[in-house]
C-alpha cells in the first residue's frame, strides 16, 4: 500500500503472486487526471515464506500512457483481464493478456459480446477458461450494474451474455465478481443487497449450471464488511485467506489492500462432476434428480449436456443422497451418493455414470 489509492488485488490460486491497481507516483508517463491523481497502473508483488515483496510496476505491454487496471486473473496466472481507457480517457474496454515464456504478451480487446457502448469495468475468468463473468450497466438489466455470464461455445465463439438474474442482481449496483478456482463459488460486491453501508462483499454458489441457479447471496459479515465501501474481493484456493480493497480508517492512504484470514474454509459446498454415457462411451443427455437418502425429498434436478454428457451438481458435505438418472431409451439408474467420507481438503467428487439401453430400444435397433 502507498499514500495513494491501491485496489483490486487479484491473486494466483496458490496465493503467492498478486497483481493490483495503483495510482501511486511513478506511473507510466507520470500523467494525472483532472482530480490530481496519477493514472492507474498495474503493479505486482510476490510472496516468499509468507512475506510479500515490494510492489513493482509491471511495465509494458500491460501499462501504457492511458489508464490500465487489474480486473481478473485465471488460477495459474497465465491469463489476465485488464481495463484500459481509450485515448479520450473517458471510455474504455476490457482486454485479455496472456503470459508466454514468462512474459506478458500485448493485450487484445475482448469480444463485443462483453465490450459495448456501455460501461464494463469488472470481469473474472472461470478456472477452465470456458466462462467469463462480467459487470455492465447495459440496457435490459435489472438496474444499475449487473453481473452477466458468457460461455465459450463448441465452435470457439462466445455466447450471448446471460444476466445472472434477480437472485444475484438488484435494482442497484453489483460489481467486482470473482469466481473461485472451485468453479462454483462466486464472490461479488453489492450496494443493493442487505449491506452494512456502501458496498459489501457477498458470496453465492452455483447450484444449477444449465438453469442459472444460485444460492441466495450471503453477506460475508464483519470485520470483512464495514460501513465503508468494501470491494474487489478474491480468495485463495483453500478458501481461508482473502484479499480486498477498502477505504476504512487506519489505512496507509486512500483505498488500501487488506488481507483477511478466516478460521475455517469459506467454501462450504462440494462439487459432484461427471459424464453420463452409454456402453460405447457416447454422451447422453440425461436428467439427474437428486433427493435425500430416503429418496423422498427432492433437492434438485440437473441435466447432463447433450453433446458432452457432462453434468455438475453442488452438494453439502457430510450428507447422504440418492441420485436418479433418466434418459429416453435407457434404463433408469439409481445411485447412492455419500459426502460423509471425502478426502481431506478435497472439494470435488468425480462420478461418471454409464446407462444401459432398455430392451425395447435394443430390439428396435437390431438389423
């Protein structure tokens, strides 16, 4: 931290490399905006033996003579999203930068499915790079800034943006999304949900991938959140160490970057992930119904992708479930699922399913 504004920390999943935005003296070109603040530049610090190194300006090609700011980082630190203003210094776009042989390559402007005539200041990359969550105040939202998601299609093109809906978005502002490396836990800031004042940091879990289903956002509480703006949160892979920006009293100057350590992991759910196929390993579009152990109370309905057979479910630890897998032309399969005995530290349960064609289908397909 410096006497000037320092904010928007983004870290690698191992927690040992941090990039952040600063308006400190020494920015590229030493330019100042009308308020007298230095232009935004991107800085980097390394952690060795739990001690952070002095921050250094990352230089070109990430920093230029305009405003350049950190936005998102993939888990291994090989791909970064930055926000860069245009030459007029009033509008701007999101850019993607890739790291090759230890060096950052020139940024490329992201798809027009994200960048628009409106304002898109924040974004985060899913762990496998197939999704981007971003904020925008574009028309058609629920009000203010909303969080959207786009997916990489099989033809390598991006889908149309999908608004995350009223569970996440409000008539006010949602900003600074951060998708954890578990691929299901979304942290974001909002001044529209129940807050202590200004922006607070919330978390929600993706519970139904295809139906855009999310758990109700949970306020992360004090001392992370205060009556001031608390924003730009990111979390280490183990779910116990977080970094965020705040302009609370007692700081070094302006916005500062803070670290918070939780007594236990903030990643409360487990991910069940697998593929539904037939005996020839061909993918099947199947419906998966998740119920309690007795099979009496339905907890969720999920769909395996028709092209890949892949499915994803988010479940609670230390529980026992019943899975019923149905697909047209195949015998229904019932599986027991236990999350009681899961390897320590693991947040994912692999579970592939092979379905058997029913007798009528088998006879009908014989020559």
